[in-house]
């Protein structure tokens, strides 16, 4: 019984360590070949696309987006809807209307809340906590992503305010970026980093490795830039997808190998005792 408990614990730790790195893609582009490229990527690594027809859901359903969403979900990806919050200044009813429209128009897996505060103001925390509960009322499995875009307080994650927090979004500074110490209190799947204007594939691979070392479970790195750096996929998108896939496979093998070594260490004493009988 003791060994079974130890092995169960080791298996749980190994599974957590081997949790695959995934993509959180701000897909602020019209359905077409780029969405098809995301469909392929979703078969290679976990992928969540942020749907954003018109700085929100727009006022009517678009059949092209219906088809794109359904196709990506069929490929194994997920889709969440973009909603801006103006750092807590946007009226709650307006935010809820956007959320309602997304769920009315499309098959949604959650909501991406943009322009999120990162301070200790109780009114701000209550604002986002209420939105969190409202989104969860749509589906208990709905994913709520909050985007302050910079380091924030643990209170934005520890109480139910968000499931995932974007703690880096920027066109410079990622090489020297340092996450807050409290980040290590939580699993990597709760954090996302979004560097853009990353000019080449070599830097991209370095940044992917940095993201993993900084306990980020979701990433998206692009060479896109300008006022909307999310209006296309990066020129090295295929390289990024395959690099993340290979990294996930390697981490899974490492975790399995560690588990097997621990299994051997746990049962070896029993075998030695049995051999002396």
C-alpha cells in the first residue's frame, strides 16, 4: 500500500511536469487560410484561438466565423471570444452583452477579457470577479482569460477572477522579463506570454524556452507588429508549431522516464528482500 501511494504521487507530479505547452493565439484576422493553418496546429499542440470579429462579437452572427470556429474545434482546438473592459471602466452591462452575443452567435469555449487592471483596488477585483462568475454561468467549463499584459497581483488568480492570466504582452523586453515570485505557487497552465515583433525563428525558439522556464503554460510568439500585431500569423508559424510539438514530446518522455526510475527505486527493496527468503 505504501509503495502504491508513493507511485500515485510520483505519477501525479510527473503528469503535472509534463503538461504540454499550448498556444493562445489572438486570431484577429478573417476566416480563410490563416484559420486553416491554426486547424493544423491544433492537431500538433494544444491551441486556443481568440475570436475577434470587430473589437468584440459585432452585432450579428457571421457565417464565415461560424464555419471557422466549428472547423477549429473539430480539429481539437478551442475558441474564446474577445471582450474589452477598459481597465474596469466599461459598463458591466455592455461587457455582458458582448459575452451574451458570443455565446448566442458561436460555439464558445470561454472569454478573453482585455484591458484588465493589475492593481489591488477592491472595486476592480470585484468587477472582474463578477464577470468571471457570469462567464461561468454560461458553462462551468468556460475558460476565463484576463489580460493585464504585465505582471499583476496573485489576487487576480487566487480568488476566482481568472483561469489564465496574460502576464506579458509586448514588442520588447521579453529577454529580460522577470515574472513575480508568486507565479511559482501555481501551475503553468494559469499563465500566458505574448511577445510580438520577434523578428526571426531563432529568437522565437529561445523565447519559447524562456516561457517554459518562467512557468508559462500558454504562449504565442509572432513577428507581426504595428497597431494590430495580431492580424496575421508569423512567417515562422510552422517552425513554431513543430518546435513546441517536439518540446512537448521531449518533456513527456522525460517525465515518463523519471516515473519509471522512481518505480524501480520503490520496488527494488522488495525484490531484494524476496531474494533472501
